[in-house]
């Protein structure tokens, strides 16, 4: 690492970025904070309410339930996608003509608009005319994701695994490609088993990219909105109403600005806090 | 056992292709066949759904809108991120670390939080329902991402390059545009790829900020699904067409994807 030169003029290079991002980040954030402490009865008349909305949200059972569902969802998809992604990356060819083919096919789901992903799984899972739904029902498994909460959850998780495991695969694959051949040759000479190679060579080398994979999957799954809203609309009942869906229902559906704003801030803070923990762990690992 | 190791990626890719196959299959069927029978291959092969999309301005207009704001956003994000990433990778300045982290926090902001304030902000400045509004709004998460990726690539370039150029008397901007940017061309490609990707797939903000004139294709699909009832073939065809730009872009950066990820970015 070369050392950086102190240079205050470098600020000029950053100004456009700061202006553009600040325009998008600070004004809306101020709006949200503003709403979160006020009450309105329409006609643009607002009253200061202090922390009333925050207390209301923190004590509301509805928020607790959405948060619990959100954590369950994020936990499940992390537990499936990370090991699966690593296993696939380990099994992918390292060189030869198949590398490009695999990479292009694996990256495909990442570039499909999120609502199309939802619509696609909708068509696939429809109990009467979808390939998956029809096959399951024909096999004697009663399956209808618009009515059964368990089926809705399974479909939602299958969809997310379909959509995002590729990100973990690509990250892990990149980590693996960065390992010099000499490491493997040394392991071969020592007669190391493939388990030992994984444990002592591949896993440590992938640690950094895997942390990023977990961080990204955590953040993105915590913010997920479009795919479930298209697939299940949060139903049946409230079974798949995750945090973002609930928030949009409150903000744009019922137009309860105060509670929605308070909920937004709490939501954002949870993500920030958890991401900050990851970030600290990451940079600590680098320093060692 | 080693001989069968390819089975896992092969099965995974099959799993990835299954919904895409079903989507394509449906897009070539007429409504009667979709609703009336269950066929693994269109019995009556029809291009009617695609024809409808390419002749109806509300449909193909959606594609033009989406591509319009995605390209605008990608170009803006990369252009403003380049000098900023250079500053972060080469210089130490007041508040640099905090600024970098603050930029990244915007990648962590749930779009649902910003939907309503964005609507009000862009209505207030008269940009509501324009492509520019969506392009600007997507800068929120794409600029931090581009800065992050480009900073990674730039830190891999030895500082001696800059020093030699400055000793030779190159003015900063000439060095930056003529020498430095071509050196990290791969990084620019990767950054552009990810900006394109995240702007192309995002819908919540794009939908909130548009109503008629700048409606993205993805939002057009949502409307069709709800208003015209069961036009599933049309929906499938529209969905299939949204896969094409992505597949096209991946093909071009296929050799760089792994490299971009290898830096531990994104």
C-alpha cells in the first residue's frame, strides 16, 4: 500500500458526488425526520408531537410481527444462500471454455428487473397453470401459495434463493480465482485432503469476499420489497408482510405520515447498526 | 467423486433456467392455451404477444423510458464517481473516511423509506414524471457503489504513474482523462455494469417518481397484470424482453465480472 498524500484540494474532486448524493439523501431524510415528530389533521397543518410516534411504533405489535418475519426471512435465506453459493463456486470450472458460459448463465438472474422476477415466479407457481404449482399438485402435494402461508413462505424463499444465490457464487468464485496455483501444489505435496484444502487455504482466502457477500445479502434481503409484493402481495393475510411492505402500506396506503416516518427511521437505524457491526468486523479482519 | 463435481453447477444452472424457460414458453402461447391446457411447449406457436408490445406505444415506450433513465444514470454516476474515487484512492483530506462511510450508508437505505419523500421532493422541483427524476434518484445508491468499485481499481494502480506524469508536466485533467482513465478501463466497465444493473432492476423508486410520460417498462407490466385481467401471455412476453438488455450487458463484461468481484468490491 502506498501512502496517501494529504491534500485538502482533493475536496474539489469529491464535490459533485457529495452534492448529488446529498440532494437525494439529506432532503428526504430531513422530510422523514420532520414528519416523524409531528401530527397532522390534513390541510398541511402540523403539530409538534415529540417522540410519540416512535413510542407508538416501538410498542406496536404489528411492527414487532413484521420485524420478526423480516428477521426470520433474512436468517433463512442467509443460511441457505451462503453455503450453497460457496459449494457451487467450489464446483465451478476454474479454466477452459465453460468458465464464460457458467459465469454468464449464473449472473442472469441478477439482471432481471425485480418485479419481473416476482411475475416470473408467479407464473411458475400458479397452482393451476404454473409448471411448479401444477407439478406439485399432480404429485399429490396440496400447494397453493395464495392461500397457504407455508406454501407462500416456501415459494418466497425459493424465489430469493433463485434470485440471489448467484451473487454469493460470483463473489466466492472471484475469491477462489485469486488463490495462486502454488498454494494447491504445496497442499498436494503435503498430501492434504480436500477438506483440509478447503479449511486452511480456500476458506481463509475467501473470508473477505464472503463477509461482503453476507453483508450485501443481509442488507438487500432486509430491504426486499418488489419481489414479495408481486408474488404474494404480503399475503395470505399478513403472512409474508415483511418490513418494507408494511412500511409502504402505512405510508402510501393509509397515508399515516407520522407513524410511517418514525417506522422508516427505526428501520433505517436497524440496518445501519447491523451493517456497522459487519463493517467493523470486516476492517478489524483486514488490520490483522 | 471428483468426476461428478460438475453436476452441482449444472443442476444449479438448470434451476436458474427453469422459470426463464416457463416464461418464454408462456410468451409464445395464446391466452386460450395458457388458461385452457397445460403444455410444456406451445402447441400453437404465436408471436402475437410480441407484436402487440412492439406496436403499442404504451408498451415499447416503457422500454425506451427504462433504457433512457438507466443510461442517463449510468453515465452520470460513473462520470462524477471517477474524480471522487481518485481523490479517495490518492489523497488524504479532512473527513475523507467519514465521507466514504456516509456515502456507503446510502447503499443501506431501504428504498421504501425514501419513496414518499422522493415523491414530494421531485414534485416540488417540477421533475415528477420525467426520466431525469428517476436517473437522479437512482444516483442515491449508484454513485456510492461506483465510487467504491472505482476506488478499488484505482488503488491497484501504482502511484508512480501519477508522479511521472506530473513531473513530465502534464496538467491534472489531461493526465486524468488521457492516461489514468484508460489505465483503469476495466474498472470503468465494471462500475458501469453494476450501475446499469441496479438502475435497471430497481422498480419501487422508478414507479413512485413516474406516472404516465416516463413510466418504466416494469411498471407498465404491473398495470397490465392488474387492469386487463388475465393477459398472461402478454405479461410473459414483456418479462422475457426485459431479460435481453441484461443478458447483452453480461455478455460484454463476462471476462471482467470475476475480476471486478475479485477486488472484494460490490
